[in-house]
C-alpha cells in the first residue's frame, strides 16, 4: 500500500536552523554547494570573492556579512525560501517577504493570472503551488479531472497526484508509463538541486503509482513526449508549458507557476474547442 504524503512549502524545516549560527552556516554552505556540484573556486568566482574566503566560511573560520550571504545564495541559485533559511543559519533576518495569495497587495497579480487562464481557453491551464497544489484553473481543466475519484478532487487538489494516481487521470493516459516518468524525473532533478525530505517522500509516493515500463525500443527518444489522453470525443495529444515568476522577490509569487496544456495536433484542438462550446451551451441552458 502506498502512503500519501502531504507536501507544502510552509512545512519545510531547515535541518540546522536551531543550531548556533557559527555551527549552522558552514554546514549549510557546504551542503548547498555540494547539491549544485560546484567547487569552492566556481562558487567564489560567481559570488565575487576568493576560494580561500569560501573555504574559511565553510570551516567556520570566517563569518560572512549579510550582503555576502545574499550574494552566495544568489550565486547558488537558491529559491527565495532557501535564501531566507541560509540567512537565518548565518544569524541574519530574512530578506524576502512571504505574502498570502489573497492579500490586497497581490490583487493585480491575481487579476492578471485570471486573465491568462481565461485567455488560454479552450485549452486547460492552472496555477500551482509547490508541489502541485492547484490554486486557480480555467473551466477546461475538467477534461483532466473527469472520472477521477472524489477524494482526489477534494480541495486543495494536488494536480501531480491527480495526474499520476491510478484512480485519477492516469487510467485515461495511454502512455502513462513513459509520461509519468517524465514528470517524476523532473521532480527528482529539482530535488537534487534543492534537497527536501518531504519532496523525496512525495516523489516516492508518485513513483509507486506508475505502471511498469516496457523495455525501450531502438526508436525510443526519451520520456518527454506529448501526453495521450483518452476522452469521450477521442484521444488528445497534449503538450505542457510551464511559466514561473523568475524575477519576483516575494516567496509566494516565486513559488507559483502556471502550467498550460496545448494541443499537439489539429484533431486535439478540435476536440477541445467542441467540448468548450458544448459546456458553454449547457451553461446558458441552465
């Protein structure tokens, strides 16, 4: 039996956050540099310092200033939440705020996202938190959720679980073994760069849902391929696009991403257009 793991960024904890800062920062710096497979020299060049200074910081012989910690965090390309954690391990206050998505301050962003979702019709699109929690979606999302078990549709819906769970979308995905591994491989790549035990557990859960994979043939081009989804109107072939808020200085926005599906062929586009028109007509009748 597979255990379901709830993953939310607010649940993450820094392994050394409660330690004395002189003990915490050196270990955190070594761990995060190693996860990015950077040498001390490479990090030093990126951060505008010397290899000796990086070595001294990692051995606790030099205590970096706040600006240096921020430069190091940026050079390591850490997510904003982890940059705050690195600052905390060095004894400094967080530099990046974390707003609630429903705060008035973020209303312009919410309005813009709702416009993007509407504009993507008749194709499915959604806004997700890490790791897969849906916070907004357009009506076309129903083509992905139809027929799924009720418990998978209870808010907050986790789209990654819904897509790969055998009682969710996966039973309608023709190439579930290949496409599902494309999803979990991307998650593993993220986890390798940003270690998080809860994410590791979530990946393990999702991997347990994947069907067995046949031995790849000579024409195998990798797992990254359009998703083939069975519907009442025919088989859809869908491409996925991901958009993130790369320049945001707010943790909430930086952790959001827009996932949008596009038809890979005209037949798929026609099926989605027909579904949207039918649902719009049914809504007017009601």
